[in-house]
């Protein structure tokens, strides 16, 4: 049995273009969002997504904005290679993984006050 090809995207524009091409082919897409370090619960959601969509995408993204100053983002567990192996082991696999480095530019958007004038 051939292993399904898995595409990994790190840029949101490339992911968006790929999804548009899937939709233009009339394919439905299921998204399984995650923060990585996948476990059986994630994999069961991937299996369920196959029942509802022709194309399955898993996002792996740890949003720095989810962590308070007292929480340590650098210690959040990560095993990207292991995650990919787990996704490939799911019957039907996944079509794409979206693993952006940073979706938001926090350096430029740290303005704490909003000027309504």
C-alpha cells in the first residue's frame, strides 16, 4: 500500500493558495487545529475528519500570544518529527500540515492602547 504524500506548509500564503486549489477541484477540507505534541486524541479527530472531508489538514502552531509573562513558551513540549510520523500512521493519513513559524507579528503589534480618534 502506498503512503499518501504529505505536504508541509510554513507560509500562510502558500497554505491559502493550496486550499484554494483544493476548493477549485470541488474538494471539501477538514481542519484539525493543534499545538503539536500530538497524542491519540488528536489522531482520533483526524480519523473523524476523514468521515466528513475529502482533504484533511492538521495545523501545528503554538501561539505565543496564548502564554502569559509567567508562563514559559520555550518549555512547551514539541516533537515535530514525531508528530509527522504519527500523522502518517493514521489510516488515510493527512493531506497537509500547516506549521507556520508565526502567524502574527507580535513585535509590531504590541501597542497596548487603541486610539479611537
